[in-house]
C-alpha cells in the first residue's frame, strides 16, 4: 500500500472565530493557527462557519478513516486469497493447477485489492 510522505498536522483541530489573535477566523491545533479563513463577500458568515466545520471534521476523522481503509485492505486480501484457493486451488497468480490463469472472480477480487492498495 502506498504511504503518504507529506506530514500533516494531526487532530484535533478547532475553529477560532473570536478574532483575538488574527484579523480573520482561523483553524487551530493546540493553540497554533494552521489555517486562516478569510472573509469573503461571496460567502455568508454561516456558510464560512459550515465550511470551517467541514474542514475540521475531515481532518479529525482522517486517522480513523485511514485505519478503517487499512483494515478493509487486510480483509479483502484474505478474501481474495480464499477465493483463489476455492476457485482455482491456488494462492498465487501463477498457479500450476490453472496453468497460470485464474477464473474471472479471482481477477475481480485481485483488481479490487489493487485499487484499494493504490490509494
């Protein structure tokens, strides 16, 4: 599975609309400003607040979603190996039992796993 090399600020993130420390609304982590939400004439205040909340929830849920994705990849890998064993009598892509060819369902399972691992 690919790993991210870019470091991100871990959660929890929080909004600060007090403007005590900045002329704009901000998103903070442990008191440190990590994002500034500039005032815009095209966005109403409620919309800015909703957008800020969406950003925060996305960041705060990142680790949970990543862990669930990794768990799903492990389950899918086990399922793919089981499907190949049942349908082909093989565990690898070059099974002598099938002359190196897997049935369609094995290829679907393998493709799904590859797609998940590429993320």
